[in-house]
C-alpha cells in the first residue's frame, strides 16, 4: 500500500465526513446529539462558529491522516511477514 495515497485518501475522507455531519446537524435541528458528538470527538470544536468549524475540519483531516500514517506501515509489515 502506498503511504502517501492512503494517508491522503483517509484525511480527505475524514474532512468529507465532518462536512456531512455539519450538514446533517444543520438540516436536522432536533438531532442535537450531533453537536455533542462533535464536541466530544473534536476537542476545541464549537457549534456554528467560524473558529469551531475550522478547528473541526482541521482535526477531522488530521485524524484521518494519522490513521493512514499508522495503518499503512502496520499493514505493509504484516503483508511482508505473512507473505501476502
């Protein structure tokens, strides 16, 4: 697996999912649980503030990148060791 490709793909996936969560929270005001979830999952996030939106987007992107940076070396190491 390519570290660069998978890391970018997961980082962008995290950002897109964050934007979908924001859109869902805006279109379903009764579903206030989305706000609480984002505040727990993304420390520093504040609902409906420019700063909070930016922090949430950045952290979602970085969490996705972190997953890629950790997952790919583990996968590649196991694939080599197991002969796959």
